[in-house]
C-alpha cells in the first residue's frame, strides 16, 4: 500500500487517510490503488465494522491530479473506479470526514460514502466543466439522487463551490463541526455505528443501496435474500441474549 494512503484501526473503526497534503490530496494512480487495497483489506477484517475516509493537512481532496492526468496517469482502478472507490464502495459503512476542499473527484468520493461529517469551513463542488471535463466518477449520477434536481443541476453546471451550511440544509451533510473537528466528529459517529452487529450493518447498507432499483413486487423477496441469514446468525441470538441479560453484546460477525 502506498505511503500516500494511511490506514489506522482502533476500536472497530478504521481511518483511511489520503496523505498528499502538498497536492491538496489530489488523487493519482498510487493513491487510487492504495485506497482500493485498503478497502479490500478492511472489508475482510473481522475487527473493523466501520470506515472513515479523510484527507491529511486540512483538506479532504481537491480531485484528480491534473498534472498526472496530462502525463497519462489515470487514477482509476479496474472494478473500483476513480480513486479506487467510486464504482464499488466497501460493503461496510463508510463515513466521510471533510475539512477544506472536497472538489471534483474529491466530492465524488464524498458521494460514495454513506454518511458525511464536515467542518463548517469545508467547500464542495464539481468544477469539471471549468476544465473541459465531466464529473464522470459518479458525481452527476449520484448528486440528483441525494438532493433536489434543480439544485443538483446548479452545482453540476456552474462548477462553483458550495459551503457546508448549504449542503447540510439540503441533507447531504449529516453533521457539521467547527473547523478542524471533522475527523473527531466522524469518529464519534463511526464508533456509534461500529457498536452494532457487523452482519446487520452490512445487510442494512446493502438493502438501502440496492433497493432503489427494486420493483414493489420483488422488494420483500430481494430483501429477504439479504436479511434472512442475519436473523439466523449467532449474532442475532447474542443480541437477544444480551438484551435479556442487560449487558453489552459480544459480536463475532457470525
């Protein structure tokens, strides 16, 4: 894994940090491959129930490394997409911790996350049209599914920057923190999530993501295929026993 992508695990939560502060954490090939490798590894680890994605040096991510792009370095990983993430996010809950800029591909990484914690001073945007490009890493597809159509169009077509307060108002940001507090806020939220049963978390995320395409006639059958194994799991029995015995559950992921 590249030293431009750092991974730390503590208490069931992993923190994946894009570590190119000198380039505002712009995504190049090594970073994309590093993020993909991190997500693959963390999805398999039994001691991780939630993942936080953040950037070093007070900036989340300024998007694709345009200097690398000019030299033919495409920050795309087969099967994972831009930044090793946008086409195939991890199965586990993913929390964005946003400071500074989350622009272009950086904003698309945020849109690949399940919940978003942002500093009150953070800025978001899809400035690709200002550079003759298109936000093709999920931005112009995901954004109108998350916020009202006309607002999504404004963000996508102007390429302008938008503050955290506006995106919180629109429901795209879950929690707002003082400047410098996004990671702490994201860790607090991630630990709350990670306290729950890992099989239940993965199944819940999968149903929420996949059910958008299900018809009314098939929705409960498709949900059952995903959630029924959870109800017969050892963790389900443990959860019931812990409740009855008034103690904290001991999840095993089985």
